[in-house]
């Protein structure tokens, strides 16, 4: 699938189908985060990682909430939520796992920043009689974890 986040001018209108595709990309990324946080929180070893492991458990729940919101929005728009996550990288080394997580969070933030204006440009007339607004999913959890890792 082509990345619909690039190639369109700022403020360009998007169709319902394009919006569903964008939301499904985000949903696959949320699944990726849930899986990564669950796994990483359980396999990080050592006293220096205990606080981070506990934080990852909290973030797994937050990402699940985001996934539920996205799946609801996709269904509302008449789409089918995806069921396959983006690939999850693992490692035997804690530092590598945390780097993978940081890279994924940075990619997620870039994607939200790059596409939020396009999402908001979707005309209400194309989205349903009541209109529909795609909220900015709180990236506070991602940003707080990124700050802890830097």
C-alpha cells in the first residue's frame, strides 16, 4: 500500500477510503506497540531496567486504549480494522530493545505530525451525516518514554 501521508499538499482533501487507510496504518502501529511493550516489559532484566519495565506495562494499556479508539473510528467510517501489526523487533540485549522502541515511537510521532492536518481536512460531508472528527491520539505516553530513554 502506498503511503498516503506523502505526496499531497497541505490541506488537501482526502477521501473516506484514504482516511480509513491512514487510520489502519496507525492501528497496525498501535498493535506493534502493544506487543513490543508486553514483551519488553517481561524480558528486560536487571535492577537498572525495573522502572522502565513497569512503565512499559502502563504504556501497553495506553496503547490498547488507542487501538480501541482507532478501531472504533475505522468501523464508524465503514472500514474494517486491520488485524496485523507492524513488525516487532526483539533482541537479547535490553539496550537494543529500548532502541527499537525509541525508533518506533519516533516514527509514530513523525507519522502523526505529518498526517494530522490531512486527516482534519477530510470534509464532513464525505464522512457521514453527523460529521466526524479524528482526534489527535495523546502521544504523551510515547513522549514520556522517549524522554526516559534519552
